[in-house]
């Protein structure tokens, strides 16, 4: 098995997106994002974090122009695993994600700063309980 070497690159895509970070070459010579890098889309979305197989994979932060921010784990360009999503209004969810959706144990902090804890499944969160500060 040959060892893949990474190298740094600064690249502007035809659509105006920009990537600065580590890359490697596939066996057929195609350059793919691999390692740590920053990708900024033409619309202003910025991802800073780990790449594997030319996709967001591993730990990273995705910032949207709206002010929304996700910080946590990614798999194949999706929020997947432990993470925190802060909405533009300041509310936030911290917990487990599965393919961009809240899934499993998590805490939701509402606009008054109250923390609701429980099990989330897609768009439902039945039986949430108020987490009391002790």
C-alpha cells in the first residue's frame, strides 16, 4: 500500500468558491481535499476543519452568513455525531446529529436561556424536561 502525501493548496473554483488547505492526489492524479482546510463559498458559507475524500469529514465549524454556526463532527458533508448548532436568534442545540438532523440525547437552549433536555428524533422532541441550574 503506497503512502499518500498531502500538500497545501490555494484554489478558486469556477463558481467563485475558495479552498485553502491540505490536499492529496488520487491514484489517477485527481487533486482532492484531504487534511485540514478552509472552504469559503461564493455565498459566504465558511467551513473550517477536517477533510477526507474531498468532503467535510471529521471535526469542523460551518458558519453561515445568517449567523447560524455548527461546530462539531461531520460525515460526508453532513452534521453527524456530537455537535452544537447555534441558530441566528441565539437559540442552540447541543447533542447528537444524524445526517443533518437532531437525533438522540441533546439539550436545546431557548431564547430566554432556559435549557431543555431530552431525546430528539428528526423534528420531534417528546418529553423534554427543563434542566434546572443547581
